[in-house]
């Protein structure tokens, strides 16, 4: 036996025959679930209704956090036990049955066991989130837990769960929580008009949030992130799968299949998911959609590639300190990392990672586990793929396994919400994200950002308006515009607007921006990737047109990947309408070393090897690539952008 990641997390020896990429088998997944559950249960209340894990509380308070510990670990236990046909380690289900009994005796009472009531999201909403995990755990383990409960415990549990049907969710994926609760109640013969309406309402909203290419917005705005896989696809398809509803499975499954066409490329060669969007402390839950696709058969991936992705993600985090010496998942990314968190993050929040264990619903003889691992999509040839519905451009390079996401469409701003620089979110506002870098904190210099400084105030990027995206053989593009907003003085400048285009080829990124309506004395700044200056991952940013001499700026708070980082930056004085072009790259390929004597990112010789010629005339930019003589032409129009390459 080998010990990995924490004193209480013991994993079997690697199997490099069936799992040549990760060494992980189904037994590793079971052992990981068992170890995490055992460590978490050491913090249970005497009655088992709450798991009060150590750490700073969320804004919902310690009682809600304790329920969260019970509910989210119950989800892992549900997948673990259901996948084993009811076999359970260490009397696991008895503990959850006792906790359900204790938590629902006097809900709302301020004592050591009682669960908080489920109320409207803006009053006391977190218990609604947890009700879905409780309901799903009960549904997964029904023959071995629910069906053996005393009738009065079943009645009390139903009464508590119905609070999710009778109160207002947040206007996003939260509507799938009452949907899941209702699905469980109907599955045990307790459905009625109330459960039917909760399910209808969720599906109505879900349909309105579908934007195409397999991607849902998380609500009425343009928030596209990991919630697609671990919520918006997961709940409805898993519900249909458990119900044996082939028609609904086919409908939801077709969308998941299309989603995975692009999303499966968003895992690096080291197993890392993209560091992008909120709730990143859920870590390997990012692979839940991939696992569910394999379990249900609704996936474009082979079983071996699916296993490579999900096991790669699990191993990535276990090897990098996600589980501490106490056996608990920490609040952060690799290890603890405060900037990764949101105010709703509490000590048990990381256990939404339990959703990845949906893969255990595939039994040992299932092709997911019986087929040998195959390369992940990012381990194939270099790829550039556009996702027009979300405004994404995905770029992967085989030599280093790095995946980059160029963001021209996801902003996490509600349609009714005003834009304020104070609310800029580094996990959505940046131009690009990757599997080997994280955004700098809001208090430091912003990475991958085009800002305009007016009167000493530097602008932020909030609401993103897509202008198109596309791709061809070995290249792709995406474009957007935004209204710069300022933290001091007037929030906007009349007429000021920024249009941005990214063209990706290989590891290189052509970044072209048109600043319109800049007042006298304004200054534009463009930054690149934030990396450790002494690390293996290297960031380069060079001006092609309009920019001045580059410089490196420090970000003392670091990122989720490195404590010490610098950010390359270009600057230019701008007035009126100005077109600016730069070349950026991010690489961990040791073969991409700079010429002897050149400092990082400063070599004209290296630039000459990438770009032959740059011409800018009015709103048209033409770039000739040195490698093959291909010409990229970008034309800005009246609120439009066209990109040609050939």
C-alpha cells in the first residue's frame, strides 16, 4: 500500500498496465472516497447530523456549514455505495441514517444536531443547496437506507426536504436543487402537484439558459463555467438515468455529448482542469460531466479517454496538496488558497468534489474501468477550437500539455446588474485562463487584461459582449467588446469602448485591440500571463504595433499556482481611436527555450521566427506568419469584427 496526499488517505499501488497515463483504477477511486469520508466523519456531532469541519465559517454560519458537511459527504457515500451494489465500508449508511434522524427531529432549533430550515435564497438559502445532495444521496442508496427507515423518520425527512420546493432559489443553477429533491420524492412514491411544478419550472428555465454548442449560461446572463458540468448537465441527466427515462436521457444526453466535444479539451496533460470561474475549490468535481457521460453513454470520448480525464484530474489534486495531513479537503486549489474562494465557501464546501465520484456508478466490468486508458484530447496534436455560443477559444499544445481558454463571452454579470469596477471578478474578467496559471488577485496587477487609464484611474472589464468566434485547421479566433468602467471618479467615459480579438496558432496568441473614444491623456495597458519568473512555465508578451517597451510587474499575492509571480506589461498613450497589436505566448515546453543570452520575452530574433510582417491601415490589421507564410487579416467595422486566415 502507498500513502498519498494525507496521513489518512491510503491508495492501492499504481496499475500502469491498464492505466498507463495515471496509474489509477476503480480501486483508487473507492479508496479515495473511503479515505475522505473517514477523515470527515471524525468531525461529526454525536448524533451524526452535522460534520463540523475545522476552519473559518462561510457567510451562512457554522450550523449551515455543518449540514453542508453531512450533505456533501453523503453524496460521495451515495455514489460509492450504489456503485458497489450496496456494499459499504465501516457502517457508512448507518451513520447517515442516524444523522438524518437527528437532523430532522427539530429543524430550525439552535442545538448541536438540528438542521437549519430551508428558506428563500436571500434569507437562509444555503440549506436549499444541501437539500439536493441529501435527496440524491437518499435516492442512490434507497434499497439500503431509505427503505429501511422508520416511517416517522421518512415523514420528517420529506417535510424538511419540501422546504426546497416552497422557497425561492437563486436565479441560476439553484433551480435544479428543488428539481432534484422533487425527483427523489417522486421516486419513492411521494410526488404530487408541488413536486411536478418544481421540476417543470427548472426545466423551463434550463431551456431558456441553453445557448448552444452544448453550453448553458448559469442564469439569465452570460456566466459560462464549470457549473455546466457539475450542475447544469449533471442534475437533469443523472435524474433521467436513475429513473430509467430513456426519452429524457436522450434529450439531456445529446447536449452533454455536444458539451464534452469542447469541454473535454479543457483538461491539461497533467490532469488539471482550467482555473476559471467560481467555486474552484470544488476541484476534481470538474470531471463530473465527463464521468457522467461515460456512465450514461452520452459522450464523444472513448471509455479509455474518459477515464484518463477523470482519473487525471483526481490524481492532479491529490498529488498537489488538496488533501491535508488531516485527510480533509482544504479550501483552495492545490492547497489552501484564500483568493480562490467566495464568501459562501465554508470548511465543507470543497466536498462538492464528491460529484466526481459519479464515475463509480459504472461497475468494475464497465468499459470505463475495463478498457485501458487512452490519451486525453489535450494530449493529441495541437488544437485550436472555438465555442461561439460561450465566446470561448480553446488552445492546446501537445509538447507541454498546456490548455488555454481565451474568454470573449463569460462575465458573470446579471442582465439587471449595473457595472462597477469594484465588483470586477478576476475569475471571469480576464482575457485568458489556463491549466497552469491562475489569475492574480484583485489587489495586484491584473494579468491578461487590457485596461485604459484616465485621470489616474485604471479601468476594469465587466460585461463582455461577444463579436464572434471561429476556427480552421490549426488556428482559431474569438472577439468581443466591453465598456471600460472605473473605480474612481465617473464610472464610465463617454464614447470610450474597447474591442478585442484573439487569434491563436500553436502556442502563440495574436492579441489585437481597438480603443475607441479615448480622451486626451489616456493610457492603454496590456498584460500577459502571470508566471513564476524562475519556474518551468514561461510567459511572453511583445508589442507588434502601437505598444512601447515591455516591462515586468510583480504581483506579490501570487496565484493559486505560485507564490511569486510577475506579469509582463505593455503600455501606450492613446487618444481617439487607436489599434494596438501584440504577440503573447504561454509555454512549459523545454524545447521552446529562448536563444542564448536572451531574457524572457525580449528576443527580436524569436519574434522574427513567428511573425514576418505586420501592417495596420485604419481598422484593418494584417499579420504574416513566418512559419508558413499564412496571412491573418482582422477588419474592424461598425461594431463588428471579421477575421480571415489563409
